[in-house]
């Protein structure tokens, strides 16, 4: 399913247990993006080593679900983050 996903170098973020606040420093720094619950779990699984399948597996395990159940949503969200320039492969 491709290479490993990594966070953009221009993205500052703060993680708590179930929430992540992101700021794209190349864009408007006064408009943070807040990710919660499953979106935060996806962000936290992006570590520069995991590919799409690895991220799906981590998120599925954290919610006690089978990977195929959440794969479409996780993949869609990864592509959304990529389009926003927040992550790259």
C-alpha cells in the first residue's frame, strides 16, 4: 500500500490522550486544526515508519475493530491530510 507516512516538517502539533492540535506553520498559524478521537488516533499512528496498512492496523487495534472495518475511513483521512499538505509518503 505504498511507503511510510510522515508528518510535514512545517506542522507543529500537541497531543493529549484523545486530541491533537495541529498548526501548519507555512499557512495561517492562527487557525489550528483540532483532531479528536479516531482522527487523533490516525495522526498519532503516523510515525514515519508505518505505511497505510500499518496505520490501519494500529487504529483498528486501539478501537478493538477488524482492520477491514475501518480501512476505508482511515485511508480517506490520510488522503485528506495529504491534500492539506500536513503529511507525505
